[in-house]
C-alpha cells in the first residue's frame, strides 16, 4: 500500500523562484508604464515582457544587494570567532545566573523575570527602529538574542520577536525615522518630523499590542516546548546549548588579550583626540555632545581592565558591547551605514581572535567557517532581489501603482484614507525600500489628499504604517530573509505563524488613522 504523501512547505529558494516566475508572467499581461520624474505624470509605454530574464534576474539581484550580502558574510564571520572562544556561552551563563538571583525580588517575581527581560529588550530595539530606522542592523543582533531566548526556555521565534519584530514595529510606528517620516514629509511639503505627539501615541499603542502578543506566545512555548512550530528546527540551537552545558569553560586571560586591550585603548585615545566633539542626529534635531568619544574610551579602559581580571571571555564580550556602542554612535553621529558597520564587526572578529590567542591562520580559518555557515542567508538576499529586478525591467511597477491610485476616485474620506493605506501596504510587498517607495508614491498621494479633504500628515502616517508592517512578511525583504535563514526558521512556517499578527497590526494601523480625520491633532 502506497504511503500517503504529506504536503511539505517548499524550500525558501523554491518560493522565491516561483515568485520570480510569477512576476515575469505578470509582465506579459500588465502594460508598461512610468511616471515622469519631473512632473510625476503617468504615461503608458511599451512593455518589456520578461521570459528568459528570470535567470539573469539572479545575477542582477546579487549585484543590487551586494552591500547587504557582504555585510551578512562579515557578520557571520565575526560572530563565529566570538562564539568559537566561548564568549557568548560565558555571557549567557552569567546572565542566567544573574536573572536567577533576581527571582527573590517580590515585584519581579510577580511580573516574571523573563517577562521583564523580554519587554526591556523589545522596547530597546523598538526605540532603535523608531528613532534612526534600525533594520539591516538587526541581522547582527539576531545571532546574539536567539541563543539567549533558547537558554531562557523559549524558541527561535521568540528570539526573532525580541529583536527583529520589535525593531520593525518601531520602524512602522516611527517617531523620528529619517528613512520614512523624514523623506515622506519633505516630499509632501510638511515641516520635518511635525506631528510627533500623535505618532508617539501610535508607537505606544503598537508596542503594547506587540509585546502582549509576544509574551502570550512565549508563555505557551515555555510551558509546552513541543508545541513550538519550529521545535525541530531549534534542535540546532538546543544542541549548541547542551554542548555549552556539557563543556566546562576554562576561564583564563592570555597575554595576547592584554596586548589587544592596550592597542585598542591606544587607538581609541587617538580617535578621541581627533573626534572629541560629536553631533548626534535624531531626526532633524542635532545635539552637540562634547567629549562623547573620550567618555566612551574611558569606559572601555575601566570595563576592559575589569573584564580581563575575570577572563578573556568577558573581555571579548566587552569588545562586543563597545562594538554595539560605536555602531549606535557611528550611525547617529557620523552617518555610518553597512560599509562602516561591516568594518567595525570585522575588527571585532580579528581582535577577538587575537585576544583568544589564536594564530593568524586560525583566525582566518574561523572567519572562513563563519562566512560558510551564513552563506545561505547571503544567497537568499540576492535571490529575493531578483523579484524586484523582473518587475522593474518589465516596466510594470509604475503601472500597478497608477491603477491602484485610481481606486481612490469618488470615495469618502474614510474610504480614501483606507485605500491609500492599503495601496502603501500592497506596494511594500514588491518595493520594501522605504525611501524608494516614498519617492514614488508621495508625489501622487500628497496632492490627492488635498482634493479629498485628508490632511497630508495623515497621508504620511498611512505611508508610514503601510511601509512598516508588511516588511515582516514580504519575501522581497532581504533583511527578513537574512534573519530567518540565520535563525533557521523556514519562511513558510514564519509566514503562517506571523500572518495573523500582521493582520492585527494592519487593522490597528487603520484604527489609528481614523482619529486624524475627526480630531484636532497637533501637526495634522
């Protein structure tokens, strides 16, 4: 008797290739069109149906996303070195020991120490997303937070929620995000970052919803781990945790670690001499922070010395901690992007290897192993970009946008605002770039809002929500595909699990848009 075949969720590569083929088919039926870049008037043009180009789309996708691909490889290489010297293991054990000590606190015992940890980590990443648009940077933190979540008795989905979901909910409900609000308000002719009061309220509401859902899910998984949809996939992380428990960490501090400390401190002192004055940019506001780098250097000297007295493991964690600090300072103070951040993490990997007393060949071997381990995540990013390549080369993206905008004709204010919101949400599935989407849609949406009696500020808010929520589910998002691959969570399982949550956020977003029609809100 033949065995019944069970449906298996296709591999991520299969899903992406199917979407590329579907996009190519669309180019045969949708006429070509484009907006005039100067007048933003739409006109139909000769189409360019895509056929064999589905194969070249991979090459163009890789070249387009080359920056993020290299960034992912460097992150994987650096963290492989950090992990190989058992620094993360030592940090997790120390953290868990600390949290157990907090269980005696009456207040924390009622709240739950783990619940407090989840909330604090999520709020931190949500603030990063809301203030300076953290997105690609979550790839680096995924490697840290997921092992922590597993060690606390949760699953990789909980770990992703703590860092990736939190940052992107913050991104969607942004208060000062220059990549969404800044660009959209500038195009709409509004004062940059105006209407901040109501957006802050929206950010609070969205975070309350998100944290409540995550705590509910995490509680279920901790009570019955076998019910986690990624229980089998998490065997990789559990095995690493078990190995960590079985292997006793030998705490020691080699002389090489002291050399790394002194050399790094020397570099930071010189850096402080040239950059003793830093201007931190938060939105359109600039805050002069004198002696920021010297203060950070002094902290490194104190904490680095104390960590070396304990063990090289804690010194490497100290290097990781200050890497994150300089990441934030670099992004907000000096306009760093993935190139500079990649260099920062590469330095982390090399310095960690030297501190652990590895030879030059051993460091190269560890970096290579890390890049190999994360290669599949880098490949998926390039593949996903092929979807956009096909749609753009087929000249159908502008046509789809034009036809969706026509759906707003002859409707009331509520319906028109809702249609604007849904258009932005749908467009985000094929154009996940916030700045690109703002440049395409806002010149059309902003003037139209004046005609139907909807404030331009509400139109920007609709763009903001529409841009943010579906980032967490669209397969064209290189960041999403990267973090899922790093976490070893199949896209199909992620989609099925997170879809109801995304729909809840979309509904919440529409309800938050309605008060802009009826209330006299500052900036609206």
